[in-house]
């Protein structure tokens, strides 16, 4: 979650501004590859995506759809996913929800 206000709704505070200490897992989108994707292909794919996100047509197109374009590393993406899983696991545990 980005700790700042969203450009499309600048009058609405970010959750972190409204609720200090609030932590929400990343809701972003990412690109997935097959298991055991060779590292050199993953690196090239990452570089291509970052390059595309720097193109104003791409970034403005994403913004027009309500997205917040930004790039991170594959390692950061994995870390964000694992952090999100841990947050949701704790929420489920606290809620007492059970699989049926």
C-alpha cells in the first residue's frame, strides 16, 4: 500500500493517514512466470516491464484505469506477497473463520 493519497481522489486521505499504524497488504498486480523460470529470463522480463512502465502512454493508460503504476524488483514483489499472506493469515485466525 502506498502511504500517500491517490491522485484520482486527492481529497480522501490514505488509510495510513486516517488510521495510524494500519497495515494492509499490497493490492498491486504483478507478472508471474512458470516455476523454475531461468533467472536470465526473469531478469529480462523485469527489465522490459520497468522500461514499459516508464513510457508515458503506458503509465497514463494505467492511471486512467485507476491503477498506480510503479515497478519493484522480483525480490520485493515476493516479499510483499509473503507479507500479505502473513497479514491475511492472522486476520483469518483472529476472525475465527473455518474452511467448510
